[in-house]
């Protein structure tokens, strides 16, 4: 069962989207907020080919100061016997001139006997970013406007997407700063969890950081072809087969 690589499966869902304090409110409290997806809750089943490994859920919250995207990865009862996974990834950001600006990216991993904590701080006012892991902090030159991988996904969701589009988004991920190329491919039909087939756009982010699979792997996302661009499905090719995540439940408060 170790071939399922549960840590990589959860990271795939979150960063592919994938490729998300004080008490936080909903979108109604900040109608002009740069994060229009406040109140969303998404639940995905995640597995390797036809084998279910667990679930990943995501929720988005906002207040007047900014936004927060929280994701949990949980292995199922069967996989718990071999390698129990309870991961949490949190992205925190603010609005600058109506645009997303990452400020924090935190990863808490509890997987079998392995435990890890990683924090990334985007000090955009100083054009810097820090990466802290295992008690060691490193500093990098990262200009304002750079996003973490989760926030980059939400920036894509906000765009008026059309087949044939290519866009570049500045990101800082896994200690690397680069422009993420995102391709918008063809329209297809896909069944949604609310029971009907809907038009979707296939989105392909060209990630340069490994993290979940070899850099030669291909990530694809199926987003609804409407204003919300809800992710219905995500896949990533790996050395043997592919990892698949499918949306099971969607709601917005």
C-alpha cells in the first residue's frame, strides 16, 4: 500500500487547485473583497487510479483584513492501518489593489510516525519571503505580487477563462520563485456532484516544483465553465498510473 504515497496525494489536491486569527466572516461582510469564493466548502475523494485513499476538504473564509484557505487531508480507515494521514495546509493572504497577495503558507503533517511543520511568510512590504522548517529559517528575495500555489489557483478561478488562453502567474513554492505557466485547453462535459453534466474547461498548470510527483508529471484540472470555475476533477500522472481527485460535495454559505 505504500505505493499510494498518501502524503503526496493530499499535497496534489491542495497545490493543484489543485494548483487553499480572528473570527472570520463571509462574503456578505465584504462585497468588494478580492476573494469572491468566501464561504465555499469542497470535499474531494482522492485515490490512485481506482483505489480510494481518503479525502481532502477545503474551506474559504474572509474578513475585512483578508482571506484564509484551510485544507485537511485524511486517509481512510483501511489506509490508516498502514499509514495514517492527518495533514492540514493553510493559506492566508490579503487584498492589495483588488488583487490577491499571499502572506502565509503553513503545512502541518502527521503521517504515521512522521511529523513535520513548515511555515512560509510572504513579507511583501519588504520584497522578501522566509521559509521555516525543522527550526531553521531561510530568507529569499521575493517581490510583492508573488503568490503561493493555492492562491495562484484562486487567481486563475477569478479570470475570464477561454480555450487557448495562456497566462503566467508569479509564485514562490518549495523555496523556488518562478512564473507559473497555466494553459486553458478545450471544453468538455463532466458530471457534477449535484447530478447533471456541465461544461468544463481543462486547465493545465506547468509546475516547476516537485513536491508531489516528478516534474515530468502532468497535472490537469476540470473547472466548470461559468463564473465560479468550480474544480470538479483533478489528475496527476506519476511513474505508475495517476492520482485522481473528484469533487464529492460542494456548498457555499
